[in-house]
C-alpha cells in the first residue's frame, strides 16, 4: 500500500480525532489571511490562549460529564459565584492568596458533590438538578455582590494567575535578546518528551499485537506535532513567553488526560458512559463514578472562576454568564459524543480553541456580536451533525 493510500485510510478511520484539528487549522489560516496577519501575531495568539483558559478548564470537566451521559448547566454561575467568594475572602476577610485558592477549590468540589448526590442518590435528571443550581448560583452572586457591586481585586499574586507570565532565565538575558528563553527551553523539552512518549506507546501496542499507524504516517505525525510545539513556543517567546494561565491549562490537561487514559478510574468512566447497566453488572459502582466526575467538575469550575476573576482583576455580578454553554460547545466541538462513552480531554482544549478563535477572529474583522452568535451556533450544530454521521457510518 502506498503512502497516499495509507494516509487516506488513517484519516478516514480517525476522522473524529483529526477533524477538529483540521477545523482549527482552517480557522487560523482564514483569519490570518482576512486580518492581514494580525490574528497570528505573537501578541494576539498569547491573548487568545489567555482568553481560552477559563473555558478550556471547564471544557475538560464537561467532557467527562457528557461522557457519562449527563450534563451540568450550573458551572457558569458557580464559577462566577466562587470567583466572587475568592475576591471577598481576599479583599474583605484579609485571607492570603495561598489560603483562598485551596478554599475556593474545596467549595467547588463540595458544590459538585451536592449535584452528584441529587443525580446519583435522588435520581433527579442532571438537566433538572443543574438547572436548579444555575438559578441558585445566579442568585448567590447577586447576594454576595449586592452591597458592593463590582469587587476590585488588589492582590498582585492572585491577579498574576490570569495576567502574568513565567519569569525568564536571568543568566541568559544577553542571549537572543527579545525572546523568552525559558519558554523556548520548555518547548524543546515538551517536544522531546512527546516524541519519547509516542514511540514508547507505539512499541507497547506492537508488543500486544495492537494495530498501530504505518511507520511513514507515524513519522509524519511526530514531525508535524513537534513542529507545532516548537512553532507555538517560538511564537510565544517573542511576546512575554508562557502565561501562568496557559501553564494552569497545560497542567490540568496532562493530569486529566493521564487519569482518563492510564488509570482504572478513567476506564470505569468510559465504561459507564458506554453502557451504565452493563458497567453496573460488571461490578463498577456507577454512583461512585458519578460522584467522582461531578466533584471533579466542581473543582474545575472553581479553578475557572479563579482564572476569570484573576484575568478581570475583579468579581462582577454578571461573571459566569454563558460559561456553561461555551464549555458544552467546546466539549462537542472537541469530539465528545452526544450519546456518551466517547470523548477526549485534549479534544475539549481544541474545541475551546476553535470557539474562542472564532470569537477572536470575528472581533478583529469587526463583525457584529449578533452574527458572531449565529456563526458559533452553526459550528456547534455542524459538530453534532458530524458526530451523528460518523457514529452511523461506524455502525
């Protein structure tokens, strides 16, 4: 079989996984051309990644929620409410940031546990339980901010999470001036680790006689992804380097991708999503999995609220508006199946980038907000249609 035939076969068999990357590439190329290169400038890419952070974190948690065949509509205003609590704790209670952040994460996890209790123990549909949460947390934001309105956050360490960048290596200040050397170094290390990990995974699959990519296609994949890593880090190094927001998103992605693909808990999550009844009969405690996923969603919602409040350097009465819809859209565009059981954590990150790239690019083109909503809605519908079509084709 020729290289072209191998490539066509791989693309056809993995269209769900590669489709979103192709879509992202097309969007970047389109806006790069229509904005005369402004969209792909170092400054705008850095800004885009920071804008995507709080939605990407929510998208990761939402992916796992949808995988187990549920939904969470409460995450938007819960993020806004917890961001307001963090602001109040620092500005009015005088708590240090190293206490406020863990406290906020614990509160988010507890909120997720309440949702899980309603869904797993009380058998209330997740749509209804989380819609109630949507209303409750919307009211809670108004309650905690009604006397003060917008709460300005003055803590520099907290605000740096959403606006700051990792420091550069001082002893290399005179080497390659105008670039962020630590970002370049981290990009090279990430590329090497990716190549080593990919080769190990391929060899492990071959040892168990699992199907792997043809050698030429695998080599092409390594070159493409490595070039992507190096290209992005080189671009970011020309404008302040890696932001702390991006570091947080990368850490969350690595942890959740490992849990989803390399642990028993991850296998159980996908088993429950594939067939809850069969999973229960095989000895999996579906109730515990539901608790784990919703509590995880709560913790990530708290982290999203922290990122958003930090980026704005304030907590507002409207914080969290439509976050839940952006997270759901990111999950679906990223390849999660509407029927559950299918979806990748990394896909949610790409989905979030797709949706935020559309917003960012249309803003740069001067397109009105009304048309932006129409375009984003059309993209979401297309993603769901794509999911249904590929599932039917698989059958």
